[in-house]
C-alpha cells in the first residue's frame, strides 16, 4: 500500500469525509524521485462543523500520526465543512511553490 493510500484509508475511517482529495506533491520539493513525503490534503467532513481550523488540523494529524512520525514530512491541509465547500464552489487553494532548499545546499541554512 502506498503512503497516499494509507492516508486515504485512515482519514476515511477517522473523519467520514463527504469529499477527500490527496495529492502527492513530493515532486515539487527537493526529494528523490518517486518520494511520498509531501502531500496536499483536501478534506470535507461534517466532523469539522463548529471547529476552528486548528482543531480540524489536529483531527487530521491525530488520524495520520504514524505517517507524520515516519515517511510524511509535510501536509498542506485544506479542511472544510460541506457548507463551506459548497460556498467555495468546491475549490481549494493551490499549494505554493517550495521555497526551501535541500540538505545539499551550501551555506548550512544559518542567517547572519
């Protein structure tokens, strides 16, 4: 099972989403080819009703804690109630371009 499939299975079980989209965006980052480390996740669920974004994200993190401790480096989360999703015309923002470097970059990442 791929990491994306595992994420899907766990989120479906935990949140019973009415819509779930998981995109592997690892290719947009400084990782080896075919990596499964960076994902964009759009979740639409009644479980988010009355919850603020932080609580929604915590629900997602709890469901996929094992993957976050292992192969997954980053999740770009977009969490909505069905009503919010409808009001947005079923559109979530695109992920921004990666601005980070790789460990192979010179300079060590310190700021003077």
